[in-house]
């Protein structure tokens, strides 16, 4: 029986466990990446481990999220990260060099390697044949220190692509089709492996668009084979030596199969407020729009930008529409400037933003009140744009560009013939905005630069044998990390200050939660299914930890957030009988006895609702290692304990 590509790479990197679906495995990590919104905390955690130098093949820190410097906080964080990188062996991608996933794909990603990043869209690297996984900052810190990274051995889903995309239908439409079929929960515990003749029709940037937005499926990661198209891309990036041919065996056995005929796809859009609320552009109709934003780590490649420039050439943006474009990297921006495409965009009336995440994380360009915004981004959660009553639609660059001209949602297929857009044989390579670390024997000459906003991360204590706490908050299904710990220009600069940022915890759901939780001293949060989907931000676990949350009790969890809760020392429990969710209300006092014994030896805990006088069982689905982590009070304590041994 042959192996899937996923199984081949994971097996090669296996450090602990066995390749049994559903069991925990530990894998060696070759590369890591961080971004500045999560990076400051990750490097504080790395410092706390006392490891003098990173032990990965390549670790890169990117400045791409908190680039709107409306106060000293972001600039101080950037300076801190830069000094940490210089001292401890991490490459530092300076502000302006581009979005982490776009730059890493261009300059550092290697087929067959493992990569984890403190950003949920790290699976972008799957477009080049990597096992690339989003993780919490603490997991990345441990990996940088040479530690093993643990995941549940995933099921592998074969997504068989046949046919070829019609003119003006794009890679974005492929992943929107997958989301439409499988939902935001459809990838949990799975890797999406793309195969079939249709794969050969897609360039590396197109593949990366698909693997990037696989994060919205809840998938562990997504991956494409490394083939001649991969080789040509790496050759054009002047690093052909990094190419390795990789594919699944012809007789590989998959857990599930999805068949997509690319020839049958049409332009699609994800409607508010979920990436899987997908309809065809024609089905939605000629809806008047207020704003169009083109960019993000999903759709900011040179290929995307060349298509946009072609559509805008000789035209003017509709007077009722604001169009902003953010090329994904300095490389892309430079090449657009050299070939005239940038001038075309500017002439049409586009507002050119810096090569950064920007409005995708609510960092500027918020729509007008109740505005309708078309975005080539990957998430359209309510309030994420910075305007709570805005309606955000996720579309392809082609749909976005023609709609900006017309002033209403437009099917790009109306444009008729499409030129043959091809990538250059040679990209403009200039890595002068990547700072290499200092030599190891000169580490002591580097001073770590800390600003006043940088506070130590909250320290958790070993697990208590008994928990009696009130329910400080009850929420419904599909709560995202944006709900738990919002982003945006006001809040993101506080990412290195847990006490301050905790004041905004769950502000989208209930502004009184932080003060109530603090007043209660210790508490429990109750949630519905798919709790914690979305971003990898560990602040969604660290802020509740700071506010005294001891347990999060839900119907089900998203993978990364559950791992982050365990890393923080908070118990993630699920209802054994989901009907018990309806019996509990905010304010109920819950009692759990025998907590430490239960975590050590059992798969369930008994919870007593002292307010309503009934008891029920909850599941704690944990590996042996996760049990030890919780008992120690989280990953940092666990790592210290083991290193002392």
C-alpha cells in the first residue's frame, strides 16, 4: 500500500509516536516563522526557556501585521524583535519587506520541509510542497529551541482536480468551492492533499492561494506536490537547488476523496459573515458596493497583481467606490513598478498600500457605516474589518477589480477573452530587507531593546485538585479568536501587554466580560461547537488565563485554540452530552472535584452545577503529554520541569 505525500513527509520527520490516525505524534520542525502581532510574546517565551540560539534550519521573524504606528507601541515591539533575532539566530524581515507567507514562499520555503508559524495561514507553504502548520507562539518558541512539535496524526483528504479553469475563474474560486462543500469545520483533524491532472494547470502562487485559505476549513494543513512547476518557480527565484520532486504514490490510500472539475467552476464569493457562506457571483447579482480591497496573504502575488493591472488599464475606479491595493512583498511591488503595472493601478485611481497585512486584520481601511466591501482576503468575520455593521464579501482579484470599475459586484467572465498570464522566468531578487543574525560568538555584544509596553506573559500555576467557579460567559457556536481577542488598529499594539489587552477580551460578545471575570477571581467559559476557529493568536488563551479562567467547556474546539489553551494551563473540556449545554447559564456556579486525579487517569470529569443542583460529565480528550502539561500549569512550566530533569 502506497503512501500519501503527507504521510511521506510526516514519517520522515517523526520523532515520537506512531503514524496511527487520531493518535498524537511528535515531529521535527525544520523552519519556523513569526509575525509581529504574535512574535513579541513568542520571543519572550523563547527567552524564558533559556536557550541561547535557535536550533532550526531556518527561523524568520516578519514585521507585517502591526505596521500602523499610531503610537510608540508597535515601533518598540519591532525594535525588540529585531534585537532578539540578532542575538538568538533568527533572520529578521524588516517592515516593508512584505507579508510573512508571501515572502516565505518566495525566498525561504523548501519542498519536503516542515514549517510551523505563529500565524494560522502558515499552510500557505503547502503550495510549494511543505508540511506547513499554524501554531501558537509558545509551540513555535519550543520548536526554535529544538523541541518537538506535537499534532494529532491527521486523516488525509484527496482533493482530485480535473479539467482546467475557464478564463477569469481563479484559484480563489477553487478554495471557495471547497469551503462551500466542506464548511469551516470540514477540515478539522485532516490534511487536504491536492492531486490530479488539474494540479499541472496551476502555478505555485495559485496553489499557495488554495493552501493559504485551507486554514478556513479548520484543516491541519493543505499541500500540493512538488513538480516541474515548483522547480520553475524556484528557478525563477534563483534557488533551484532547493527543488525536490515530491508526490504521493500512485497506490496511496486516502481517508476521503473530493472531486472537483475545474472546467465547471464559476466566479464565487463568500458572503457575510463566514468564509463558507459561499454563493456564485451571478446568484448574488449586481449588488452595489462601497469598497474594494485587493491583497492579503491569500491574493497578493505578482500573478494576482498583473491580472488586476490588466483589468484596470485605461479605466477609472467608480466614483462611489474606494479601491485600495496592497502588493504582498517588496519583490512584487518592485516588479510592478518596473513593468509599469503599478502606474496603471495608480492611474485608474487605486490607493496603493504598503506591503503588509493591513486591512485584513482591521489595521486601517475600515468600510463606511453599513458599507459593502469586496475583499480578496481569507476571513470576513463580523467586526473584523473595524466596522461592526459592514458586510464583507471574499472574492477573487479578477472579480474585485472589475467590480471596482463598475461600482457593483460583477462577474469577471463578462470581460471575454483573457490574456495568457505567465510568471516571469526570473524574479527580481533583492534580500536587502532581511537582516541576518550576528555570529554566535558575538551574541554577548547584542543588547535586547525593550519598550515600556512589553510586559511579561502571565505565569500559570500547577493544576488545582478542585475547581469551584462561576460561569463568567456563555457563547454560541463558531466563536472565533476574533471574538475572544479582537484585532484592529486600537487593540493590536497591545499584543505584548497581556494585562492591558485583556481589557478587550470578548468585547465583541460582551463588553462587561473582562471586569466581571476579574471580579470573580476564577471562572469558567461555556461555548458551543467549533469554539476558537480562525487565527492562531495565543492571546485568545493568555488573556482568559490572566482574567482567571480555569476551564473552557464547549461542544467542540478548533485545533489550534485547543492547543493554545493547554499550553496556557487552561482545561479544554467538551460536553459528553451536548444537551447539557442548554442547561447551564451564565452565573451558574460549577464544581469539579478530583481534577488532578481525573486529568492524570481519566477521560471524563464530573461537573456539579451547584446553582441548579444537577451534575453532568465532560470529556477531556488529551494525550499523555497534554495531561502532564496541564498538571504542570502549561507548556512553559512543563518544558522547564523536563529540562531541569
